[in-house]
């Protein structure tokens, strides 16, 4: 049965050259991650420590949120709590209106994507300018990120050159990456100078000190907060961690897993407003409390948004981010989408081979493939199961529960080799849509085993 994901993936694969480039690009990032991991003897101990810290923090989050808010307020920061996306967006708008803001420069934040903040603010007359280069490209294209760390990596430099020529007036035919980056920098410089407010997300919130930590490679978060006097920071409540010791663990893992670097170029700490300025931190729930209460899927909250699961996923690499229905793609996106709205995003669960590679690279040991498997087992409860797969499973159960019938089926299976291809490759056979049917061996493994032709032990 074709799903939304498989149909979108088929469209992505029509451009074979670009699909191959996409696959190779993300695999190279995965390779860089492995090289970084091999350089640290304590790598697996760091992963285990990060996992334990997250588990502890999530199960004591009431304490750490209260501590974070108290310390932040001591630093002169205004702390707000948003129950959902609607409340978050209205809070941001109110703060901007109170300060007569017409233009907001914004560092990359997946939380604001989750809450669909940009279109909300634009509808209310606020100009929002993305300052991360990848996000700016996506914004100018009126598109969406296809990856949580490298949002525009699926776009070629030729496409960026055409876009910048149209939107920024760059030289026609000049697709040199250094030149295009220069054009973006010159354009954004004016946006920084003329904006009345800056906004950042947060990779971490340190409860002990009440500060947020933002990791970037471009310094755009620093520009967004050092030029305008108003700084608004948006943080999902699961991003709060206890102290600097814990931060040190995550800092060593985040960039190595995300981009294959030892560290991001900039690791910026924001603790208090700039002199004469104003700082607001909005701590957002938006369903996270419900996830915390889910005994099977609460570990999704451990995610630190490094993107490693996407870089290694053979399905994501070969189908692209836009083939998923949720705004976060890949293994973590499958789980988060199901937690958000299982009926709307149920078809994403087919976009997993259960190879478990995502589990093996996750820096905080989220059991991603196990959770996807559990979602698959629950599709019938929400009326989203595949009738064809259900019938096949019932047929297999019928055969496997009856040894005599199973042996008979094995004995006659090679007869299928003589059947015309038109009969074996019918549209009802999904396997035949992209593969040749396998050839049945003249003797089954069981027969070879009994005859002693398979080495035992």
C-alpha cells in the first residue's frame, strides 16, 4: 500500500542525481561523526552520562524549571510560561507590541517552527527575518526546513545563486559559495541594524544559573541579541539541564553528533539583559507534559536536536525531509509527529527499516526504533492499519502455526520460479514495485540443515 511518504519519496527519487547527492552528503556527515567519536576513548561513557542526566532531569523537571525561572529572574530576566503554541505566539506578539517593534531578527529555532510563529507574527504586521544562512535561504524560497540542523543543505549552490539574484540582486551566474555567503552577510547586516528586537532559541537552559546557551556556527545569535536592545528567547521546557557540569557533557556530544565538528564556532551564554535593554525567556510546554506522562514514548524528550538520527537513516537519506508529513523528519520526527497527532502523521511510521542505526548514533540513547515499532503495533487502535498488511500477517500466522502446512508450502515454493513475471509482479505485490522477485531455492534451509549440508555450531 502506498503511503504519503512513499509517494513523496518516489517524487524525490525521480531526480536520481540529486537523490544520490543527498544520500552521499548526509552519509559524509555521519562519517565525520564516527571519526569524532573514535577520537574520544570516553565516548560511550559520555553517551551514557547524557542519557542518565536527561532521564534524571525529565523526572525532576518541576524542580529544575522552578530553579531556572527563579535564577533567571534574579538576573533581571522576565520569565513567562506558555501552555501551548497559541499562548506562546500571543506572548511574543504582546512583548513586541509593547515595545513598538516592527522588525524582528531571529536566530534558528525549531520551537518557533513547531509553533508556526513566523506566519502568526507576519499576519499581525511584524516583519520576521531569519538570520541563520540556511533558514534565510528557506525563508526567501517560502519553503520549510528539510533537516533540523542543516535546513537548506538539500538546495544546490546553483539554486541559491538563482534565488539570490532574484531576491538580493547578486551577480547573474556567480554561484561561488563564498560570494553567495558575502551577499547574504551584506543583506543581513542591514536587517540587524534596523531591527528593534532579536529572538533566539536555546540549545540548553542551565537551571543553576538561569541562563540559556545557544550553539551556532555563524554568530547570528550574537548579532541578533547584541544590536537590538530587546531579546526574546524561546525554550522548550525539556531543554533545561541542572548545571554547568551537565552542560559540559552535552557540549562535547552535540556538535560532534550533529555536524562532525569538535565544537560549534560560537557557544553563546545569555544570562541577563544587555545594558539598557530587556530580556524575556518564554518556557514552552505545547504537549511536552503529555509526552512526559506517556510510559512508552517519554524518552523522546531526551532528544537534544542534533540531527544524527537523520544523517544515518537510510530512509531519510534516500527520500529527503519533505517526504515526511511532520515538520521534523527522520526517526525523531516520526516519533514526535505521532506524539503530536497520530492520525495525521501515522503514515510516517512506514518510513523506517528498523535497522536501529538511529539508536546507535543518538548521543542521549533515545530508543527511536523501538518507539517506531511500538507505534506500528498500535496503528489498528487508531484505525490507521494497512488492511493488506493485516491480511498478510493473518495468512502468515495461519501457515507458521501449522508446521505441516509450513513444510508443504516450502516444498512447493520453487514452483513460483516458473510462473510468468506478469503474474508474480502484479500491482498488489508492493515488493515488485521496485524489486525483482527473489528466486526460491530448490531446497529450503530446513532441508539443508537436516541433510547436514549447513555447518552447525
